């Protein structure tokens, strides 16, 4: 990965609407939704029932959007782009379902989770089914290059999850370990989105590698922003505190412990390590992260990664798709959920 440079990303920029941002690929996304639904068709009644419910759990679809924007920025959308986006979306959805099983989550995107309604066994089997469909779609279309890229992402994601399990405490995780984990766990799939998009458009190797790096940088920025949301806005705002309750060590806390007053940092370490925390203790940790400068330092770092991604994106010819991709990068680093 290239050296990250100083940032000029402005987090005060008004947020654009995603629908407006993605107007340049609206037609392609409409075609993809039909392609994706058709790819999931099966003659197994229960599976169809669960899949129909799954289709209601619609998110922002950032990952397939990135595939199409990368394709159109690096060349043009082709049938291969639908295959790439479908593989990515199947993989991502499978990991979310498996995560809900592991976390015993009751809800996903405002609806009851698959495992809550159909139990863990159905959740695991559905996740496995989606993963296998992703592999078969690639093989059915002889897309071995796309399969290689996505399979590499799956391996990195799994390694990142296991690495995070091993380094789960504040004593075990360092800034370097944190970045390695989020690079594997989150950025690997963003990287695959952008690289498969470029490859599907017939881009040359240099352009595909640039897109890979854009995705990697964007994925890291995305995860840092995700971690920042747990600590609220710059004025503390409405933090969720979920990571704190689960003792999940993220960049804002790592930076705060490094920058904060030593005696206070020792107390925060102790509070953070408690299995159960009162609301006042969670609030104390959040306030420490803001007051010590840990939050603002993490924002600065996130912006550096996002700006580097935009800098590399600027080497591609100007187009509506390139502008949309830049807007998406800025949206990701200013989102509130």
C-alpha cells in the first residue's frame, strides 16, 4: 500500500444523497437487482421462503455499488460486472448471516435476523448456500480471475476475524495490530469490490491494481468511521457504546490511551476491561476518548486514508462515474450510521 499522505477531506461538507450520488449507474444497478434475485432462485420451498425474507433486509448495497462505479470509472460495465457484483453481494450477505449466528443477534437492518426466526441451523446453512452460489456463479461463467480475487478476500476476512479474537483485550492489541485486523477483516472486501469491477470492465493490470488500492484505503476509512460512531460525534452526540460494552478495542480508544493523562488512562483501562459497565462508566470512557484527543486523532487518520484513495482515483480520466465514486468515498467517511 502506498504511503498515506496528509488529508484535506472536509467532514463538514454537506452529505449528498446516495441516490443522487449513484445516478451515473442507476440503470446498471436496476439490472443488477434483477440479475441478483434470479441468481438466488431455488426449488427448495424453505430456502425460497428465507431468501424472499432476506431480500427485504435491504441495506445501502455499498459493495455492489463500488463494483459498478469501479467498472465504469476504469472502462465500461459488462455482463462480467453483474457476475462480480453478485459474487461480492453473496459473500457479504453470507458473512452477515454467519455473524448474526455467532453474535446471537436478534435484529438486522430493522428486521428480525434470520437466526431469530428460523434458528441458528438455518442461518448457518443459508450462509453456506450463499457462499456456494457465489463460487458456482463464477465457475458457470468461467470467471476464474474474479473467483481468485474474491477467494483471496474470503481468506483475508477469515484471518482478520481470527486475529481479532486472539487480540481481543486492550493489553493485547496495538495500533499496528488494529490496522492489520481491519485491513483483513473489512478492507479486503472493499478492495475486491474495486478490483473485480475494474477487471470486469477489461481494465489493464495497472488500473486494476490502482482500483484494488483505492478499495483497500476506502475499506480502512470505512471501518475507522464505523468505530468512531460508537463514541458519538465530535460533541459526543449520540454514541452507541456497543463496542465499549463488548470490550472491542478500536482506534479512538487506542489513540486516547496513548495521548491521555497516564493516571486517567490506567483507570479507563480498568473500566474498559470490566465485563459489565454501568451507563455512567460507558459515558466516562467516551468522554475520556474525546477529551484526550483520541477521537479527533482517529478522525484525522480516517481522513488521511480517504484522501489518499481520492488522490489515486484522480489518476483515472474524468467521468460521471469517477465523480460518483469520489462522492461515495466522502459519504462513507461522514455517514452517521
